[in-house]
C-alpha cells in the first residue's frame, strides 16, 4: 500500500477526483443508504474553491493503481492555528487491512510537522449504537476521544404555508423593531461586515464539547469566497437575516439547495448575536427562509440539519418545526 499526498495537479484531474468521490460515496453511504449525499459537481465545486481561512490537503491510499482509502485535512490559517481537522474514508471491501490506521498516522504526521497541538475528526454514528460502533472503536484505537455529539435531523417537505405563517406569527411579537429580509446569493454590500462579525461568533458560542475555539476570522473576502463556492457547487444560497434599525445583521439562517435535480436542502447555519437573543429571531429567520426556498421550488423533499445535543435553544426550535432525529454526528479529538 502506498499513501500519497495529492497536489493541485491531481485535484484538477477529473478522473482521479471521480475515483476519490466514488470511494467517498460508497464509504459514507454504507449502512446509511438513504442519507443525503452531494453530487460529483457539488464535490468538485467544494474541493476546488479557495478559502483564505484554511489550507486543504488531500491524501490517497493506493493498492497498486486503485484508491482504497482517502483523507482530507483542513488546517486553520487565520485563527485557531493550534488546530486542524480531517475526514477519513476506507473503501468498504478494503476495511480491516490497516489502511485507515495508516492514513490517520499520515495525517497526524502532517499536523505535527505543522506545529499544531490538536487534531479533530468526525464521523456519523447510528443514534442507538453510539458506544460500540466500529467508527468510534477505530477512533479510540487511534488515540482519539469523543469530544462532542451533534444530532442530525431531517424535515420532510413541503410544509404547508399556513404552518410556516403560524411560526412567523408566533415569533413576531418578540422581535418588534427588527426587520427580516431574505437574499439569494450574497447579501448587499452594506450588510456584509456585520454578517461577518456574526459568523465569527459562532465558533465561540456554539457548544463544542471538549474543544475550546477562539472567535473565527470571517472577512468580507472570506464571505465572498463562501458565496463563490456555493455557486461553483451549482447550488443556490438563501440567506435570511434579522436587522436592527440601523441595518446591522444580528441573526441569520442559511439554506442551500442544488440548482439541478436534487430535491434536498441543507441547513448550513442559524445563529443569533449574543446581545440580541430572547427575541425569537432564530425561529423567525428559519421560518422565513424555509418559505422562500419552498416558493422557489415546489419539488423539494427534505431539509437536513445538525446541532449539538446540548444546544437546547436550537434543538427546541428544530423540534417545534418538526425536525426528527436521524443519527449522530460524532466529533473526536486528540491532543498531540
């Protein structure tokens, strides 16, 4: 077996990236055949788009000329520079051959060489098999410990407009003085700076288990890169924001959906500024955004979201809207 770091030339090779993607798909959907999964176009758009806030490195394990495992390592560049996180997959027929362990060791070597002291990895686990699942046993055998658990939830669409209006009406008396606006793609230039401030707070305020994060540096350049990445993935980005009287963004909810055949919608984030909580802005922005997405397409079938199981406020909103728990997204950490 040969583990190779893939350079930009490899990243530009459609055939190689197709093999990388197909392995991911087989591995990720093993035991989860109905889980949402991005298309090859979305995969290429995401992996080939720049992000000035992090470095991306790809590794592939080869048996002869066949990829049998892969890993992607992301290292923070503007903040939290003591940390890195990765994702790892081994093709289903090639498991229990030591490929995963070798890939994990290669990634850890890269992180140590970069002078970082903490490495994170994530995986999906069935909700009823959190303790003894092979993914968790593998992580622990590699020296990782469970750090945080987020619950993946699904909401079947469509939701009757009358029901959405009830959520909007329920929240409205609590947020007088704020306005709710929805944009497709980027928000207007005058809102970008305050939205970036809000997005940066999420890393600090969202429950993160055993890992403490510092505030994320989200610049207007990085925000533009986020929007460009969404475009490159062939997705539409719906951003609903809550604004103060002087037009500062103090809450947002982001949904993304494919512009092609997929009927799945991804909830990328809902967050309220720490100084503006208690006004039901989370429910308001989620409901208004959902209405906008459904108005754009009448064939949408599912929204996927995930939140830390200890995030009582957001869990309550999701349960209020009818999201049902599907599986766990487990995060593991190793201190080097």
